[in-house]
C-alpha cells in the first residue's frame, strides 16, 4: 500500500504541474478523484456514420488451452476510423493540419468545461450551441480558460445504441435525413479563436448537428488544429467545471481519427 500511495502522489503531482499554467489553476488529487468513463464500448452495435462501408468487426484468433496447457485468448478487429467514441483529427477536414499521430499528446488532457443544453435539445432535436449559451455559462461559472476541453451535453447518449433514435434516421448509406443536436458554427469559432480550447467533444455522432451538409464546425475547428471527440457518454456525471479529461485516441500514423478511450477525473 505504501508503494501505491507514493505512485498516486507522484502522478497527482505530475498532472497538477501539467495544469499549473492554466488560468483555472487546476490541480488533480488522484488519491481522492473519481474516475468516470465517457466512452461507449465497441461491439457489433456500435454506431458509425451512415456512409461507412462497415462497422466494428471482432474475430476470434484463439480462446482456450494451448498445446502447453495454459489458457490463451486473442482476437483481431477491424473498424473504420470514425465510429463509436472516437477522435476527429484536424486533418479530417483541413488539408495540411495535424493527423491523428501528429497531435501533441497534451492536447488530449485538460480541464473539462461541460455545457448542458439537454433541455433545449429535447425541444429542438437539431439544436446547436449558441454564443448566448456560452455567455450564460460564463456568467454562471466564470471565464472558459485557455487550454480547456469543452464538452457539450445534449442528453443524446441515452439513446445509444438505437441507431434511428440516436441519428434521427437509420437508412443505410444515406446521411441526408439525420437529426441530432451539436455545436453551432459561431460558438465553435468563438471557442477555438477566442477561448483557445484544446479539444471539443459531444455526446452525439458529430460536432456538427444532424442536418448539417457543409460541416462548418468540423472545418472551423480543423483549421485551428483543434480536434473533436464524438459519441461521448456519461456527461451527466460530470460537474460544469472542476473535472479533468483524458481523451486518448488510438495513435494511428497518418490517421484522420480513430477510436478513443475517454475518461474524466472528478474531485
């Protein structure tokens, strides 16, 4: 137990130092923090963009005793980059910007800002985060500091994995009739240009809302070399401020994105 306590103190101090330059002055005590999983599991029911040629495939390689008598279990898997809880790297929508593996690892760790528009999204399934929503958040919780990770809670993760309920339409190969809420273009531009956030994330299938055909939010954040995390869950378990996000994608060389395991540590 003594060794574990020392390790906790060491990593807590290291992460605290990582945030020392933040305007939030946020530090992290791993010994007392609660860990919240913000990721959906990958399986046959994982939701992918309707135009994806395939979904998640898991194939067994071996499960059982080996010739020497010990148990061994291994699978192979295949998946498009963009499905389930995953990263959109800037290169996904901006030529010459960072690919998945190019993104500095510190972009995936930061103070969490959780903006809740679930009530508005329940009334308008195509709702987009507005500048006024951000202003109201800052009046209530203070200025969004440089280096924050902004997570948008719409309540949509409760619909997972019902594809029709989650996407608004389940026609195979057709993405022209989707309905779900997300970020708005003006709000996204403000967050990346004025608040200089490290990352944005949402509990829906896209950082643009369902009806979007021009994907302005994707293009705005990508141009600023900011990534997006899509298909998050459990955002209702986070406070508006005070949590720390760790959003680590699979490090795919030359990738436009990839599956991610996203967690939050709350005080």
